[in-house]
C-alpha cells in the first residue's frame, strides 16, 4: 500500500486508488491512513465526522463508510496476480487490509509506504545532521523531505477537528524543516541562491522572526546591507502593529551586528548563526537563531 497525505489524498493498493470520491468516506480514509497500523477508535472517527453532534445512526453510518472502503480495497486486491506456487502466502482480503477491532478500525500499511512517515524520517535525520555539523547532508535530507509535499496536508479532504489539528501539526513540521534547510544552506554559503525564496517566505510568514533573520543575513552577505535593515524595520512594524510586540533580543542583536559591520566586508567573513539545540530549533521561533 502507498499512502500520500501531504497534498491530495491518494491511497493505493496494487497501484490502484482506493480513495472514494464522497467527502465523509474520504475523511474516514484520511484519518485511518494517517494512523496506519494503529487502531483508530470508533469514538474518534465519529467525532471527526460529526464534530461532537453525531446522529443516532452514527455507528451504522460509519460501518457503511467502512464497507464502502472495503469494496474499493477488494477491487484493488483483485488486480493481484493469482497464486502460482502452493507455498506462496495466501492472498490478502479486504478485511485483512481494513481490520475491524473491538474498539475501532485499523488500516494495515504492512510493508507499504507513507509520505508522512517518510517526511518525519528524513527531516529527523536532517536535524541530527545539523546538530553534528554536517550541513551539506542536512540540506540534502531536508530538501528530500520537503519534496514529498505537493500541497497542503489533506488538501482535498473535508476536515473535522482531529484532521484539522493534524494538518496544523504537519504544516508546523514542514515549516521547521524549511527553516532548518535554509539554516544549512546559509552555513554552506548559499546566501545569494536563497534571496528569491526568502523574499516569498517572509511575505507569506510576516511575523516569523527566524525566516526574517535568515533573510537579513542572506541580504547582508550579498552586499545589500540597507535592504537587510529594511527587512528588520518591516518586521518590527508588523509585530508592533499586529501583536503589540517588539522583536526579540536576538533579532535586535542581529540588527546591531549589521549596522556596525564594515561595508567592505558584508558578513562574508562573519559566522553564520549557529543552530540551537533540537527543541528550540524546531519551534520556528527566533530562539533557534544565535548570533555570534
């Protein structure tokens, strides 16, 4: 089985899609696929579908959705080649793929793959590479992780409270991986290559201090000190206006280091801000940036 959730929902068995077109069965499949190989309680599925106000027929309706999913899985399993050898493992049935348990349902991934799990594996390995000073390896791993995203998580799925919460969690993980990939690229001296990307990102995430700090560094190292300071002032204006906050001490320290840098050495000789320990660096806040 192949599960893709980081964009349009796509769940395939034998290369055949088992994703239904109706909104609520898609919702059920998305939640089961996200928690593949783990039991999803009936109560969690009902809460996802009906937001705490289930109809009296909720359990029966949920069973109907599960049967619809099993029908699609059965059609996909029919595409398997027939058993030739007597000692070959028995063919799987739809009930073996979408299992009923005493407390709920479980989608069995088995030896298949999930883009969410692959993203978490690659990004976690990338974070460890940064902590070990392997910035080239970190950049490569985090690029591979981010390439798994083809859109927003559950992009075409109607989301209830649980899928909405999981979508936010995944998007935060995506932003953290992006932040750390840029950190690695700055360490590798790729400041000019980052300018266009950071222009877009700081516009999209207008109060994200770490991305703005990275943009300031990339501009300054490209000999564009005035523009780097403009980025700081724009961020400060947004923070004060929208949140009633001043930039963090770390960002103010970065501004001062840019102000006092000699114009003939536009940070080309200055050290890149060091990556913070894993818990701080993954939050997406400015505390993941240390200025030396």
